[in-house]
C-alpha cells in the first residue's frame, strides 16, 4: 500500500510553481465570467441618453428609456438624416417645333430622329412645299407609326407656311416634281390649261384627264390660280 501511495503522489504531485500558476489561471477565469455577466448591465446604466428622447407622460414627468440598441445608434442615424441634402428640383421644358419652319437640327431634338431622318423630313417638305397634315410624316421613308406617335405631341402644324403652286403659270418640268403627281398627270394639267386659257378655280382641276379623287384631295391645298 505504501508503494502505491508513493507512486500516486509522484504522478499527481504539483510543484510550488505549478500551484501558483493554477491559482492565477482560476482567478482569471473567475474574473472573466464576472465581466461577461455584469458588463452589459453596467453599459446600459452608464450610456448617455440621446437628444431625441422625449418625455412621454408630462403629468408624471416620466420618460421612456431607450433600449441599448437605440442608445448606441440614435445619434448617428439622426446626424445622417439632418445632413441629407436633396438636389434642387428642375422643371423640364416641353420641347415643340413648327413642322414647316424647323431645320434639320431642330428635328434632331426629337427623340428617335437622327440626322438621317431629319434630312429626309426636310427634303420631303421641300418637294411638297410644306406639310398640310401631320400624318404626311408617315410618307417619309423609314418613319413608321410607332415613331410617328412618339414625336406627334411635340409637333405644331404651321399650315400658313406652305408654298402654293400657281397652276396657271407653272411649267411642266416643275409641276411633275411634286410628290403627288406623275409626269402624265402633270402633262394633262398643262394641256387642259392651254386648251381652256387657264383655270378659273382650283376645283376645275377635277375635270382634268387622269386626275382621280384621291390625288385631288391630297393636292388641292397646294394649288392656287393666282
């Protein structure tokens, strides 16, 4: 028995240095546990109240104490909100153009109209003598109904700016260049004028050979007898 006791003491015996280290380690563990348990309560009690805290019951002079999370983040969120700046509101101007006086640069201000479309619109207007209806834009090559509808609200029709054709003085070469006439129709107009000694009214054009009702309806607003 004595040998067993001696062997046990040799195996589990501590030196003075080991005992001192063990005591320090136990002390540190104990202090750490106390700190974890009591520090959050101490932090709540010693955190200053934010400026935004207001008294909820004026009669009893009591207030609602903010939670720990509110106390930590209230000041920073309030500062963010008060320093936030907004850009001044800019009123957008509504762009419009006059169809018969706009140049190619004006047409390019319309969304969807580039330099190519602008030149086509301008050139077609020159051939017509001006637009008498907004729908004539659909006659410009490449402009479909979707593009036409998108630019329609920005267009003003200034019909008083069209250039009219005097059918009593115009020559055949100039008349046949109008988009609504072909060579043979223009030739019949000149022949009728020479035969009758001139037109007495624009409606007389209906009597001209090869002049159909559809062509007359599109053309008559461009014509004059003086």
